[in-house]
C-alpha cells in the first residue's frame, strides 16, 4: 500500500511541476473538505478580501470525500483542479487537511494558512491522536505528509496555541491567535434576530407553546453505532410536553432516519443559527461549547461514552474536572439537569478569554489585515 501511495505522490508531483511553470496570478484559493458548500468562514474572508483587494480573484473549492469508490475517484479528479489553482495562487486558505497542499512540493513564495474549522482546544486531533481509534496511523501521516507546507496556523485563543502546535506538528511561533470569522455573525444581534424570526416562521410553536428549547449538537465519531445508541436513549426519555428538541448532528455524520416527528432536524439552518432560538445546549465533546460560552448559553454535556471516547481520542483539557458541574453520563442525568433549571455553576466560563480572544477591529477584518500584511498582497 505504501509503495502505491509513494508512486501516486510522485505522479502528482510530476504533473504539478509542470503546472508551476504557469504564471502566478493575483488569486486567493480557499479549500475545504468539510462540506460541498462554501463554509461561512471562507465566505466572510472572501467578501472582505474582495472589498480590500478588488484586483484579486477569490476561488473556493469545497468538496467532501464521500464513502464509496465512485466518490473517491471523483475527488481524485477534483484534486487536479485544486493543483491548478494552488500552483497559480498567491495565497491558499484551508479549514481542514488538504492532500494536494501537503504532499506536493510548493513554491517558496506560496503562503498557506490553516484556519481550522473548530474553535478552542478541547478534544485532541491531528498529530496528538496518531495511532488512536479516532486518529490516523502514524505511517499514513508520514506518507501523506499530514499538515505539511503551512506558513501559519490560526487558533482562537492564547491557551490553545500549544495544543494547536502539537496537533499540526508546527513550531509554536507559526501558530497565531485569530478566532474564526463566523464569530462576527454569532455576535451580530441584528442578524441573530432576523435568523430567529426566520426559524420561528418555519416552526411557530417554538415561540407559542412556552416550552424550553433544547439544542442537541453532538460531535463527529468514526464509530457512529455507539453514538446512535446514546442519542436515541436521550430522544426516548426527554419530555416533549416540557421541551422542544432541536437535533443538529455534525455535518459529516450520516443522516439518522426514523426520528421522532417531534424532533426538529433541519439542515437548512446551521447549529449556530439554532442558538438564536435555544435556551440550552446539550453536546458531548464538540467545540461548539466555545460558541455557547461566548453567547452565555446554558450547557449540559452528555458524555455517555466518555471512557471509550477517551481511549480513542482523549482531551487537551481535564474534561471531568473542568466541566464537572455540567456533565451527565446517562440520559436520565441530562433530564435531571434540565429539570434543575439554571442552578448549575460552570466556573470554566471564567476561562473564556483564554480560549477565544477579543477582536481588535472585527474577527474577519483582523484576519484579512494580517494576510495582506504578511503576504505582501
């Protein structure tokens, strides 16, 4: 297998060496494997850069690697499109690992920025979990040069820098504190009110029936069977006479069928959108907690598979200590915490500034100013 990968990388580098002969243009390329639509963080940077540098072209390449041989062949051909645009760009911005950026020999003048797609540093990822159940093998990481060729990696707070340095195998000096642009939207009260009205127009009972609205947004797991079992235990026990439940799984999680019709499952809205109508967030190990912290939402952590997840993934923070006041390891405990109201103290909120830095101007504009400055754009 490793021989085939090495031959494939050699083949792509030969083609890429020809593409690098093409002239470099005033172009910024954004690449994501998180979704097949333009990620909101890319959209915000793209819009701001378009205003600040109107002479630059902005190209977004967003495509997931779906299961099945046909989907993987389709993505392989998509990589040639990536190669052309990267070879002729001044700046590349990523929110995930990008094969073509890491395995190919890049021009020294190319600036590559990894903004990552999640806030804060909670569960381990990247090089921190090599050879663990939720991670990649160290052999594959070496072969695929995982997270190679980055000029800078962005993280959301000073406390996260050391963790991101480890996760991306980067010198800590290249890890810069620039929280994700979408926080500008998250804190835009006028926009949030518009989204709230849009959701309520579609689901008017959220406003009329007086029930508390619970948003359940679990993290992605490679093994979805254990997750589905835990999720359905919660779906079965929650009192729909007292609560409205919104279910927003991770974008890469497979669709769950046979949901109770009383559960709102609507991917036309984002999880951040659903914060506009929710009273409480129920999650597990998702970085969405940092956005909830910023909005001062009540949080309950449903850690039904904590022991097995810790073995497969583990955490940068002492999960059980830091979040002790809001952890439930059974569905019954989740319901009990819900019924207890807002009495649960979460002293970890005092750490918010360490995990999410305040902007100088705005989160988006701070990033764009930095890119223009260090990239000599």
